[in-house]
C-alpha cells in the first residue's frame, strides 16, 4: 500500500534530496515518483547494467557493493530510510557503478531521467534545487571516500 500523500510529502521533505522545495514544487515531483517494492535478497540495481533512474529509500535496509579487482563483491555502504541511490546515472549517463540488494523488505520511490527532465521543463528553480541537493550528497560521499583512502594509505605506510 502506498504511503498517503501528507505522510509521503513529510518524509520526502526530511530527506537531503528534497530539502528546500516549496509545497507546489514538491507536489509536482511527488506525481513523478513511482513506488517500488522489493523482498529480501532482491537486486534493485546491478553494477555494470544500464540505469536511467534513481531511488529514494522510504523503508527497509539495503547493501551497496562493488566488484573488486578479484571480481569479489565488496560491501561499500548500507542504506536506509531517507537515503537515495542511482543518482550518478542521471548525471553522467553511465552504467550502474555498484549493486544494491535488499536486506529486508523495502519500499523505494523511483525517479526516472525522463521524469527529471519533465521536472526541469516545468519548474527550473525546483530542478536546480534538487540538483544542488544531489551534488551536496555526492560531495559528502566523496569526502568520506577521501577519508577512507587516506586511512588506507596510513595503514599501508605503517606496515
């Protein structure tokens, strides 16, 4: 069962993705989202496959993994309510950079590239706000990755 509109809007406004949007802009964007449900163990996205949408996690837990040099999957992140993923394919139009698997029953809201473009055409100010929010999150993720790389270099240098 889909979340009711006031609850969904309140949830979306609490996420980093939709912060700062006006009520009217959010109403329009909500009409563009498609609810998706997955059971435990389902692959939501698979590394290397084409992707033209992003997802906002409404409920449940997911694991993000990336293939290492040996081909083995390496867990790189955990996602939960309020997180989003898949946004890189909307920006760079490349294949999926990682796999995301449901660790519990999950409810996601999907935004496709086509719907995001329609949003741009309908409300450019809100579109810019959404893109700024995505870019802020990408910067936070890059900073965390930089910290991990620096920590690994420190560990490697001390051996």
